[in-house]
C-alpha cells in the first residue's frame, strides 16, 4: 500500500476571520447502488472541516438529477461541486425511482449551468471529466476543474480541502486556489500522474498491473470571454499535464516514449493480458479493456468505474 504523508493544511492556507470570502456552494455527492462504492463520507468531512457548508440544504448525498435542478433553481450558488463517478460521456446520478445509476450527459449539464446567474465555478471530482469541463466552459461557466483520466479515491478529499481553504481568502482567485491545492498534494506525497499511462496488463490472477503508483492529474478550463458565440470553441486551457508545456497536445519526448514502451514490453512478456470481452457484470479497468467481474476480487476505488 502506498503511503501518503499527512500534512495539516490549515497552517498553510487558513485565513483570518476578517479575510474570509463568502462563497456559497452546492455540494453534490453520488455513488449509486450499482456502482463501486466511493469514500464520499471522507470528502464530506473535509468540506465540513473548512466551515464552508452554509446550510444542510446545500449538501446533496446520493443526489438525483431532479434534486440538483431544483436546488439551482431555488438558490443562487457561486460554486457547484460534484463528487462521484464520471466518464467522458457524462456523470453518474442516482435514479429517483430505482436507486441505480443514471448517466447525465454533458449537454444536459450545459443547459442547466451554462446560463446560471452568479455561477463562478464548477468543481468536478470524478474520472474522465476533461471533456465535460471543456463543454461547460464553452457553454458559459467561468471556471471548471476536471481530472484527466482516472483519479484515485484517496486524493480527491484532500484536494477539495486544500482548494476550499484557499478560496476563503478575499484575494484568492479560483485558478490561484487550484495551484495551491495542487502544490499541497505534491507536498503531501501524492503522485499526480494518470494511472492509465502506467497500466501494462494483467497478472495470471487477472489483477491489473501498473509500472508505478499514480493518483490522477487535475486540471481546469476557464471561459474565453473574447469568443461570445457558444457554438465555437470558447475555452482556454491551463495545462497541468506537463510542467514545461502550455499545449494540451504536446507529445512526450522520444526518450520518455522509449522508456514507457520498454517498461510495457517487459511487463507484458511476463504477464497475460486478456482480450476485451462483452457481457453482463462488466467492469472498466484502467487500460480500457472490459473483462468479466471476478468473484471476491475488487480494485482500489477509482472514480470512473461502473
């Protein structure tokens, strides 16, 4: 088990009472019955610890899409925070009638949040939310965070606390708060890399294999006010995948590609990689292959699994 060094963020970013900024947020948490259980209670506890929860009505647990719509039409929120399962094609909410998973596509979220009066930011703490964040900012959301690829369940609550503590400062912008949160995650010992990049296959026992530990890569988009038409690409990305690049399409160096290829070849020579298969009881592994559920075996929670 990878050890994460514990730090107390309060002495790093805790503001004085006089300097606190009032921002009201709607916190949405959802892990439907037919999805892998996430440690959402940890994230709820971290948010409560910041003192930013203004009302219990601002906290939706096992949220339905209908409850979210009702909340944003009733109260003017500065921040919409989602924590749960995500994919490039949508976020998982609980179905009001069955209690099972209901995936809401990005288009529906854009319709609800794109023209929301007073909304300043959307925080997406779920796997594979880069596409959703880009669409939301194109629709008019000023700032939206995401996780590129998979994100490990352990890192998300800590990221939330660091960011929200920073946002209590009157001078702090959302992008500055993001940079503080990302910096403190590194200080705390988290490996900010995409787990998908280090997946090499499966062992004979069908356990997923990685060349190194990785917790996830956070990033954000901001609205481009110079392009008023929402039908055109209207976002500028602050890229956090490479410390030296501002282009989201920058390729790794030849040496880096060679190193990864060699590591994959070595691992695949020793372990069996099962072919993709389809049928009931499927689970999405880090490499993207779909393989049958194995009795008695479960992966560490990641926020993009079904």
